[in-house]
C-alpha cells in the first residue's frame, strides 16, 4: 500500500508563516527563528512529514513525497498543486495525507483561533471521510486541543478524483496564528513526533494494518547480551555496512563475523585506533550510530 505524504507549501511561500515571534525559537540548540521574525509553516510541515514517513515505513507502508524531498525544509520550492496531483496519480498512490498548520486573521498579530481539524473534499471524497474521522480521533486524543472536526471543502490536495486515490485528507495540526499553539506546539519537535505517531496509528487502524511501535536500541551489546539484542546489532550492521563486506548471520550469537563487522564499522567511522580492541562489545556510541542510520 502506497501513501503520499504531502508537506504543504514551500520554504518561502508568501504568507505561510506565524506573526512575529515574541521570543527566540531554538531547535537542537540552534536559534532557527529570532525574536521578531516569523516562523515558516513549511519547516513544521516537513518536520512532521519526515517523522510520519519513518512511522509508516516501519509499519510496512510504501511512501511517496510531494512538496518536499528530504528532511531539509529550507530549500523546497513551492510545487504547484496541479503538479502535485499529477505526481500522486502517476505514482499510483492509494491514499494521500497533506500536512499543514492553520491560520486565521491578518497574519500580523496572534489571535484566539485554535485547535486541530481535518479537511476532505466536498465533492470527490472517495473513502476520505472515515479515514479522516479515525485519524482525528487519534490526534484529538493526544495533546489537549480544540477538536474542530472533519470539514468538507474544495482543496486541491484532497481531491481524490484528480489524484486517483482511494482517500485523501488535509490535516491542520494547530494554529500558527495562536500564540500558545505557535510557540508550544508548532515549533516543538516533540509535538511533530506526536502528530506523526497519531496520524500513523489512525492510518493503521483504518487500513487494518498493525501499528509497529518504534524500537529503541540497546545501550550496549556484548557476547553475553540477550539473543534479541544481538540480532538487532546483526540486522543493523547488515543494513549499513558497505556492499563489499559479507553479510553476517542474524542468529543472535555474537560470533567472529559479528565482531569483524563491529570493527569494520569503527574503521569506516574513523573512530580511533581499534586494532587493539577485539570488537566483542558494541558500546553506546556504536548502538546509537546504527540506530540513527537505520532509522533514516
């Protein structure tokens, strides 16, 4: 089953941004929006879209992208709506989910409009209504927000006929013109992750596909670790090591081939002088590196 994930607008689309922020916005220790500047909607849209793609892939869905090409939200042109529709139809997607943050008013000042809601098409809905209701149930069950319901409207990105999909929804996750929702939700990565998880759970429930929770990685793996932890290490090494390195057996036994693979990873990463190490322990940094790379 193929799901299109659409990140609304483009990096520099006019008007699609918050009013001037009352404080610096910091993500990963970096100021990405200074006090007095406006935070662009597309940055948050891509943040959610990227995390949603990871959620869906883990659950076995195939994915397609419109409006974005990677997790860098700062270089995306505003892909035309007709171009997006044609791309989705050509890719033979089954469903489409468009990620947005809502706005109200003149865009210059914050106001009281708030909440989460979903749009479906007013004429060409396909199977969208039930999908929207289930996804909204999960979103409304998370961070406390006003539930604005499911609204039929003629938006291009929910037109099932033009995109040749079974169902399409446009999710408005919060209001970027509401001070609390802009500063406490829209710019917060934990909220992006929560929304991605809730949308994925809703899609899984609707399609009857089992939701698979994110797997956390072991802190360290040794020859004495549980078999499942060793299998995790072996699966990860097989995924990330170069093609020239022989695939190792994923049998849960920390054998010499597993040890050689750990050493090969250290050498590839340039992690110091490991010729004096026997490779029988994949420590915190090794497990974290593997987890980060297989999660992309």
